[in-house]
């Protein structure tokens, strides 16, 4: 937060956050909660919005959102809601759109979208619709077409499509 104008500092901060919030064990879940409570989700989105052309920051920002928002339990869904409230869905879409030839941005952007758009409750369905309305579906398809030999882009793209395009509402059927 002390150097918002420095894209490199912001990128490294996002990378460290992503690493710190990796894991699904009790300690990993606790780190995700502590990061969210400290305002990390909002800080990542602000950094991504402030430096849209910094591919490394966009990649690490998407990676941080992926890890902080992972989890389909109530706490994970609450973190995803917090991310959506902060503008993460639109920031992820903007990253995918700004860096179509950067496989790392595409892979991490697709996975971040998958994690923020998880759930079949009303909140999850609203996130899916926001991602679709923002052009997320078309951007995930474009990522997969642009990087056919990159297994990570293909896998994360499929995960994003599975989450964004599934649901019990009329739009998901």
C-alpha cells in the first residue's frame, strides 16, 4: 500500500500474497481469512486497476485472487463475494483482454475467474452472470484458442467455463 504507483512493487506483493495463501489445509484456510480481513483482496484489485498494462502484475494479481478466493465452503464463498464487491471480476476480465498473448496472464486469469464464480447459490449465479456480461466467456475461449499448446491455459480455461457456464438458473441450462 505504501507504493501504489510502483507496478513492480505491486506485482511482487501480489506474488507473495498468492504464495502465502496457497493451500487447502487448516493453516492455508487461516492465511486466506487473515489476508481477506487485512484488505488484501481490495489491495490486489486496486493494483490491477492502477497498472492494466503491467503483465506481470496482472498475472500475479490473478494468481493472488485465485488463491485467496479458493474454497467452496462458506468462508471461501464470502471471500469470493468480497472479491466481486471489490471489482475483481471486471479486473480479471480486463487482464485477460489486455494481455491475450501472455499465457501466464491467461492461465491465472481463467483460474481466478473459476474461483470467483464458484457456487450454485444466488450469489454464485450472480457472479457467473457478471463474468458473462463482462465478456468473460468469450475471453476464456479466446485464451484457449490463442494458447492451444499450453496445458495450463487449456485446463484453467475449462475450469472457468465449467464454473461460469454452470448453474441451476435459466442462463446456466
